[in-house]
């Protein structure tokens, strides 16, 4: 047996494949939304806030399965564009609450057709079984 023969299965690593797929999917959304000046991840943050309403950063990070510091950096970029605002929580001065501004809502409405186009492209590429598998994975608690 050669030294690396026992590593051959690693060429089909699902972790690597999922990260590559995520980058490819994100690229489709970014390409569709580029004319509107918004990235797919930014659109997702804004729509999540619009659907959930004002939320503390920690709660939003948990819902989105994001690291809190990464989310804080992303929210800062949205604030710089005037699409979100944050304030100190009345219940806990250490916590910040984030909401979408009118400009953020306007951006989402303007870019929604591009999001729909990206959504359709990705769904077409991965097919119904791929869409179903992604939904199962996002709902599953893998540990």
C-alpha cells in the first residue's frame, strides 16, 4: 500500500464539495445582482431582517448560522450604505439591535427580480433533487 493510498477517499470530501458549491452558488447571485450594487449575501441579510423585523445581532447570527463577528462586519457595510441601522438594546446595553432602513427596503424591492433570476438559475443547475437535499441539510441538525 502506498503512503497516500489510504487518503484516496478524501478526494471526494463532502466538506470541500459543499464549500465549493456554496462559492459557485454565491457567484451566480452576485453576478445577477451586480447591476444593482448589492451582493447576494447582503440581499439575504436585508430580506431576513425585513421578514423577521428588528433583531439583536446575536439572535440574527444564530438564525443565519453565522459567526457574530462576521455578521457584525457585514452589518457595518450595510449601515455604511444606509441600508440598515443599529442601536443599543434597551434591555442590555452590551447588545445591538439591527433593523432595515427605508433605503434598504427600496434596494431589496429593486433587486428582487435579480434574486429571482439567480434563484431560478441555481435551482435549474442543481435540479429538484438538489434543491430538496439543500433544504433537508439546512433543516437537519448535524452533530
